[in-house]
C-alpha cells in the first residue's frame, strides 16, 4: 500500500478534555457525529482487507482509508492540513 496523494498532512485535534491527538491524514469529513480522518492510498484487494476503507473516490486501486474516527461532541478544535515538513518542534 502506498500514498496516492503523496505524504499526508499534519492535523492536531484538541479534545474538550484538553488532550491533543496528532494525526497524519489527507483530510477529514464529518459523518454521523464523527470527524473521519483519512488518507488516499493505492491498495490491492488483500491490503484493503486489512484496513477500513471508507470510500472509493477515484478509479481502482485508489481507496480512502480511515486513519481515525473522533466523536465531534468530544472535539474542541481541529487545526492543520499543512505538510509535516512545515512543522518545527
């Protein structure tokens, strides 16, 4: 399996509890009360059986693979979308 859209972006999710989650994803959508973070990947049928595929946005073998599912009710803020290389510690 490889990234179909290049390296994923960096996202930081701040929860209402104050905890933060740092994710690598191409983006996120809101669905059924959750923020769904995902990456576009080229994956064989066998590889797709090992991950949770949430969509087929373009022609095979590209699929949208779930990275994280966070309840919106728990989210205080979502920031990011920038390349990892632009982040300095």
